[in-house]
C-alpha cells in the first residue's frame, strides 16, 4: 500500500471562450534562453567534477 497512491482530481470543463484567448506567458525562444543560461551556470558549478554536468547528476557530498 505504501508504494501506490491514486489521486483523483475533479477538473471542470474549459469554456471555448477561454481556449480562444490570445497566448500568454513567455515565448519558446525566451524560455530556451533561460534554459541555456541555467545550463551554463551548472557547467561552471560542476567544472572539474568528472561526469557531473547537471544538478540531476550530482550525488552525495556534492549536493
């Protein structure tokens, strides 16, 4: 039982008028620049740590 969770969430239907709104938020190009900057920060952080290139690769004391 511990390793299984069933989540049920009631989600109301979305009105067509809401789907027809102009896009909001950042463009893909803007997000891509932020991701590239974050990867550059990680590359500097983990320089000299072997195969560790991303936060997800870090383990143990390096965390």
